[in-house]
C-alpha cells in the first residue's frame, strides 16, 4: 500500500492565516504531544488574520493540526482508526467557522534500514529525512491515518485509499507527498 505525508498547502488559494491561539503552557504541551487525556474539552476560539478565498482550506497544520467540519465528517465516515477531536471556532469578520483540532495514533513505524535519513538533534525526533523513507509494513498494515515516531507531531501519514477519498470529497488545502519523496523541511 502507498502512503503520503500530508501538510497544509501553503501555496493554496484556500490558505488561511491564523492569529494567536490562546493556550496555557500545559494545554499547549498536551496538544503538541497528543496527550488526549490532558487536553481540555472546551472549544478553542482562534482568530483568522487573513484568508485568500471565501472557501477555506480543510486542513491546517502550521501551528497545530486542524480540520474543517467537512473533513472531520469524511474522516469519521471512512477510517477505522481512533481519532481525537477538540472543537474550535475560527473567527473572521464576526463570523465563526467550525474546525477541529485533531490528533491520531503514533506508531514506531519507520523502517530505518530502507530509509534515507541523518541524525539531527535540532529536529523533532532527532532525525532528518533526506530523501524519502519506508514504513514497517507489519506496523502500518491496514492503517489509513497515523503519526510516525521520529517525525514531527504535526505530520500525519495517510494511505493512498484515504487520499483518494479526500480528493473525491473535494477536500482542499492539502499537500500530499509520497513517503518515498518526502524530505524534512521544518
């Protein structure tokens, strides 16, 4: 099965520029690390500084991972993995747009014998992918969406099956990079 790293498409006409997200240090750490049991249930209110288009990106991951209501519904209808959502409202010109902070399960799934990387203590996870990576098939078998140990927590990996579903449902604002072509750019 083929897999893709998904990131917010910074060149998309649907790009949304978020303002400050007001979080306590503990809350920020819990969300950054995906510690769902420590994440409060109250909704986040996040101002939009600027948007390029009336239609907004369905996927944001520059600060944290957020999905639109539409993308949340597509994910819930099509994946079996346990997903964690925290309600958020993006606000712009007095209007509120429902979004959700999302986190997914993390696996120790990179096959380092078949991956191109170098150690880099400045990178989250301590490695820099230099020219693609491979996954341990026994760990990711039948998984549609997950995070990988040694990669930044804001990076999700999805299956080709889920990529097709997202595209068929007109989910916008996502940059898909096949794992064999991925390079650490953070």
